[in-house]
C-alpha cells in the first residue's frame, strides 16, 4: 500500500503556504502521494502515514490555528513520523540566530516532546510590505526586521528531499 503524506501549514500572507507547496512538490517528485492543506481545512493527520507541518512565526509564536491543530491532534501525531518547519525571520544569516535560538513555540514544547518530531527546522521568511496592515507595518519597523523575500528555496528543497528519502527508506520493499 502506498504511503500518503500530509503537508499542513498555517500562513497569513501566503509565504509559508508557498514553502509548503514547494515541500509537497518535492515529495511528489520523489513519488510520494502527497496532500497539502491549510491546517484550518486539514483532515485528521491520523488518516495519513506521515505529516510535514509548518507555520509562519509572528512575534515569537506560531499562528493560532497551527497551535490548535497540534494540540487537537497530539495523540494522532504520536503514531506517525512528523517533520516541523517554521518560517519567519528575514535578513541575512542563520534564521535560528536571527530568532535568538528560537526553534519552536514554548507552549508546544511539551506536546512536541510527546510525539518527538523527526526534525524541527526554521526557514527564512518573506515580508511583503504591500500585504501588511498598519499594525504589522509598525511592528516590522519597531523590531527593525528587513522587508523582502529571504526564503532559501534550495534549503527548502533539500530538506523536502531528505524527508522523501527517509519516508522511502521506511517503506516495506
């Protein structure tokens, strides 16, 4: 029976969605049956053989709908391989250093400990000033986050390829 992977994401302005789409495309290119969905519309991850889950990072936290998804499906997540990604920091340099070592929402650490993700990564994000409301523009200005697209598509593709290789290696021959 063929493995089916769910790539679920939480994105406000579409940048994290684009990362999720790239990951799904890479998994499909490797021959894996892959569904992609916003976490708000996602099926129970327990109906899948693996999950890749990502959220945009705002003010040091994940989107509320992503947190809710993890909390709601914590038991299902203990039964399958899970990979986690966050997208958010802009600017040059290591994204984790730009977030002062932040890797995951503090609130979710106990839940992540329960299901032990295979890997947790942070990707650079994209700030498109044209898509931001007044409050978001003020926040970006106050934290001195540079606007622009800093997503590293090669790093994203390589990570997705690594996931595909791991999933294929787990499949019975």
